[in-house]
């Protein structure tokens, strides 16, 4: 998760997400705009950037790391 946030320029939110249990990439599928707002990702454009991160990339990274 930290590396993904770094790649999209939003690594400053990692500790907020980690503190709220969203510290693994597989959680991204279930993250909503409201979840992000609730954990302190307040700018709408930042929430949209996280929510729009391609799921195909997430699955690729998860699968690559598992094997």
C-alpha cells in the first residue's frame, strides 16, 4: 500500500490508512470515497486518485508478491 501511494504522490496518507486497518493492497477493492474521507483523506481529488487506481495493477502486484 505504501509503495502504491508513493507512486501516485499520496504517501502522506499511508499512516492514516494503516492506523485504520487499510494497510494492504487487497483492501483497495473495498475502499470507498467515504472510507477515505473518514480516515483523513479530505481533498476530493486525492480520494478520487486512490479510488481510481487500476484494480488490474493492484491484482498484478498482489499476485506477484504472493509467488
